[in-house]
C-alpha cells in the first residue's frame, strides 16, 4: 500500500564479511572527513581582542594626531599641566614611540610626517590636527562621517596608505592608590571604504602619565613590555 516503505534487503552470508569491511572503511573515511568539512564550512576563528598587527605587517598605516585630552583636576603636576598644544604634542610623541616599539612590523606614518605632508601640499591636504578625528571616540559610529571621511581619504592618498590608527581621546585620572590612570579611545579607520574596522577602549595605569599611556597602548599590541 501507499504507507509501506522500502523493503530492506538482507545480505547473504557469503557477502556479509565483504559488506562489513567496506562499511568499516567508509565509516572511517567519514569520521576523518566530517570534522575537516565542518571546519571548512563553518570556521570558528579565535576572538581577536587586540589590534591585529599581523595583518598590518609591511603596510603604511598613518597614526593621526590626538586632539582631545582631558584630565582630572587632582592631577596638578607633570606633562598634563601645560597649555593644550604642548600636552597634545607630548601625547603624540608617547603614542608614536609606543607604536614603533610595540608593532615594529608596521610602517607607521606618525603625526609629524603627516603634518609635513600637509604643509607641502597646503590648500589640498587638510591639516591633520583639524580633521575632527575625535568624533571616532563614539562607539556608535560604524561609518566615518564627512567631512572627516573625505579629509582622511585625501591624507592617506598622499601618505601612500589605506588605514589610519586614530587615538580619538584620552582621559587621565588618579586611581584610589594615587596612580595615574588613562582611558584611551582608539580606532582603526579604512580611508577607502570610510569605515571603522577596529576600535578599543584601552585602560592603563602607572606612576606617571607617560607610563599610564604606554600601558594603555601595550594592552592592545602583541608586545606587552613597552619601555
């Protein structure tokens, strides 16, 4: 009738041993193949929490100047207690040194070189200190807004690269033990696509502001022993 299923065919005694051997080989092949096929179809890469420096090796990556630094009023001495321009220049220097040491395989184009590029092409390349990159401190931004996007594209076209590391903001405070603590918002921007491809909120602490900033940067680089 319609409800009847296929009739099973039982092997003869003379064929049973052969069938069993074939079945055993096929089963073994399936056990070997199945995990590999599963990995190929549904890869489960390890979570990358830091900056994926290996993928940036040999590339030109710009490190934009930081334009937004704030400090707790309890911090009353050190490099943070100066006029704004001097504080930003100090932070650029510390960040640039930390990137060069902690990710030496990347061809970093640091802030001073970006400024020289802009100066040589005044009127065409925007001032890297005035592009509005602090906007990337917002975690809600997935795409880079204009005019920052167009400015970044122009700067990177002249610098000869595609990606830019953006230290968007830094907030310095004192922890309960009196050590300096910094919260650094940073992002990696793709100038061609106009997207943020990576971001982090890095926290570092140390006996002074420089050590705290180095510790924050070290937290997302492969090398965790920056001087």
